[in-house]
C-alpha cells in the first residue's frame, strides 16, 4: 500500500512541478511543496516496510549521506543558515527519494509504466504548446517561441526531453504504428526545440541522443545513413539552411564587437560566470551556503521556501553555482553525486547475460526494463549536460531538477534489478559474461 502511495505522490509532484513551468502554473506552486512532503513521508515509510532485496546499493546510499553532510557544512557556516537550511532540506527530499527510496521500491512492471507516464506528461505539454500557445507578454521575445511554457528556454528544455524520449520510443517500439506515432512526436519536439532558440537544450539533446545512438547502434545503421542523406538534400534544396543554423548558434547580436566566435556564443553567460567566480574567491572553502550567492538579499524574505526575490541571479552553470554557494566542499559533493551515473552504465556486452533472466516467464518485461534503463541513463546524462548551460540540478521546485534525480534513481534501480536477475541465473551465463557480472558491470 505504501509503495503505491509513494509512487502516486511522485506522480503528483512531477505533474505539479511540470505545471508550474507553464504560463498558467502559479496555482500549482503550493501543490508542488505539499506533494514533495507527501512523497518524502510515503517514500520513507514504504522503504522501511518493504522487505530488503539484495540490490547492492549501499555505495549509493553512503554517497547520498556524504552529499548531505558536506552541503550541511555549508549551511552551518552560512551567513543565513535558516534560509540555506530550508533550501537544502527541500532539495534533499527529492534527492533521497530518487536515489535511496525509489530504487528499492521498483518492480518489473514499473519500467514501461514510468516511461509511458513521462511521455504522456511531456507530450501533452508539447502538443498543446504547438496548437494552443499562450499569449505573449511584454517580457517575451516575439522571435523566440515559448508555447505554453513560461519562457522560450523552458520550452526548449521540455522539447529536448520529449525528443529524446520519443526517439527512444521509436527505436524500441514493438509495432509499426506505435513507432511512427512516436517518430512524429519526436519530430514535433525537435521543431519546437529549434523554434525556441534554446541552444543549451540543443547541446544537451545532442549529448543524450549521441549516447543513445551508441547504445542502439545495431538498430541505427540504416537510419543514420538515411538521416545523413536527408540532411544533404535539405541543404541543397534550401540554400539558406546554413545561415539559419548560424543565426541559431549566434543568437545574441546586441553587440557586434566580439573578440572571437566563442565570446559571441557565450555572450549571455559570461557575466553570470564571472560573478560566480568572484563570489567563489571571496569564500573558497564552504561558500555562501546552499542556495545562496554573493548577491543574495534576504531583507524581504518572509520564511517562504521559494527563492524568488532572494537569489541575486539565476544559476546558469551548476559547477560555478556549486563553487559559489558551497565552495570546494560543495563542488566536491555535487560532482561525487553526479558520478553515480557511472553506476547506471550497463554495457551492451551484458545483453548476452540477460538471456538467462529473459527466458523466464517475465522475460519480455525484463527486456523492456533493459530498454527503459537505457532511456533513463541517456536522459540523466542529457540533463547533467543541460545544467552546465542553463537551469540547475539543485532547485527542489524545478521540474527538470526533480526529473534528473528521479531519472538517475530509476536508471540505477533498474540496473540493480537486472543485475540481481543475472546473479540468480549465473550458472546459465557464459563464463566470460559471468566475470563481468561478478565485477559489478
């Protein structure tokens, strides 16, 4: 019962945080915090009451404990420990649920369900954004499409997530009709991503889809050739395509005096990076405290969990933001947790080792879980890259931040379940694969 309540609370939280990213999301702002508390409580109870399984996730749990302790030090030595503590507590709720509670609660049937739910959520937002976009405000750039999202960058991020998921769905579809439908949605997401002008979204998507193409390289040989040929045809038929690509990349033309193309590309980020670096140099060991920067102003803070009106600037690079808010200690904690993605890697050579579990009565679901695990691995990687260009993984109320920690937890959890199935069938696994399985890969 508590497992189902925890998953329901997670769904409510993800829906509410996704809704807050839209132009109509203000009414959902309180629900996201209520659902965050609910998923923490139900997740903890479910984790305690669920019989333990040999998933060998102790190292993950210990790393989360170390992560919490290191960031806790930055709170203690902060000039504003109460505010910083609030921000850290909210952030740790989603991190602990995603990386500690969720992996232990997963079952075989959760793999297709979680993917389908996420696709449905993102797909609805993208389809409505295309057919019924929200009216522009005086703060919006009319040349950048935002759909129903709060701004064009957010639409770009949502489109990148959707494009990756639907592309994966096209690659793994069990029927032609479903594959074509997901290919169409992937194309719509790609169109919206380019119309948003969000270069960070495109860079992150390229990283994620690049790994996905590697993981599914055997299925993609023909598609890649067709794609390259189609690209050449487009360039020949539409002569101004290279110029459009250049305009997309060199987005800002406010000042024509750039020393290099790199300066032009990073025009909108340089000031924030420089100010973060200056803030880090003032407090290099423990920083200003979790969720704070050198420009933070708490004179009007009333005790709310939100950082609106408090933070001096938007985080546009998580490495620099971690350095400023947590110093060297905070950056070490941040990087140590991101390296958990390595535990989600499941080499293609292990596909043979799945022959044993896949021949059991639940064999089809085992293979679906394997596909879902790879999807969440690519999604986690994509979001990690995104947060080095825009947004942040350290904001509890952000849909994309929550999506990273949940995706990473699903990736690690599904891999652990697959490895547990392989260990149960080791006598049937070839000797060279048995070595890999014992080695933890």
